[in-house]
C-alpha cells in the first residue's frame, strides 16, 4: 500500500534514492488473500460436506486437519513453482536483451528511444535521455523490460510467496475447525458463523489495497465463500 505519509513529511533525496534502489515489487497481498480465502473455503467445504452427510466429529477433524496441512502445502508448492517460472522467464528475457544489445546495439537504442517517446519525451530531450540511459546497460535493459514486456524492476520471490500462501492457508483454514475442538453446543453453526466472519474479514482487509469500500469488498468475499460452502453442504446432504 502506498505510504501516504510522504505527502505530509516529504522525503529527502537520499531517502528517495534508497527507496527506489529497493522496490517492493508486487508485495505479499496476492499470496496472502489467495491462501487465506482458499484455506477458509476448502476447509469449511469439507466441514459442511461431512456435516451434511451426518458423519462424526472425529471424521470432520481428521479430514479438516488433513486438508489444512496437505492442501495448504500443495497450494504453497504450486505457488512456488508458478512464481519460480515467472522469475525464470524474467531472467530469460533479461539475458536475451543483454545479448541483443551486444549483437545489434543500434536497433536496441532505437527501441529505447521509441519507449521514451511513448512516455512523452521529444526533441533534444528525447535524444539526450536516450544517450544517457544507453550508457548504463542495466538501466537500458530495465527500461526495455518495462516498455516492451511490461515487467517491473523488482523480481518475484518464489520461497516468500510459498511461505506467505501456506501461512495464510493454515491460519484461515483452522477457523472452521475451532468450534469442533471447543465445548460449544452447536459446533457446526458456530463454525459457519466464524467462517463467514473470516470471509468478511479477509475482504475487509483486502479493501486497504483497493478502491472499493471495506463493506463492499467484505461482502463480495463473503458471498463467494458462502456460495462455495453452501454448495459443499448441499452435496454432502445427498449422501446423508
């Protein structure tokens, strides 16, 4: 999320340079929301399905914990591989551009010039900017990656993405199981209420990085998760 405090307390040139030297990239929001929503949905789907089939609390807990660990690890592994493939592709394109600059610098310089022209530069300013950026090979490549491929300067982190996904899945996935571990009179009803509250909470948290108001984001996530849970419960009743 952008740090709006900079508008009230302007940064020094050194602070700006330090921030630009270590860009945050896409951050952890996508992996956090992805893991949390899937963890709550899939675990409650199991709880609802088993409850709908009229099976015992022991089976609910056994299948629920198995889902939290196995499916959470599976999601984390899948996200790791997907993010690693994304990183590999970025590195491949970066190496390709390095080779193209060595093989045909004139063409790549014209490409750099065209990118800068699209950004609004013209005349002598455009020519001077092209010459200056072309003096720094890494800046040249970064500009091409952004202008031609739409790739930012910050590389994704596969292991970090996997760990965030697994942690979010684990925390959110435990929510539907908690009432079955506690001495409550109506564990399934309590599980449903807690899970729906978790859906709404995830959506509300997501709204901090969105233009949508908190209540709309929360309601959207609640409806998506609630629909999945209702479908699972309906299927479970068919076998009850």
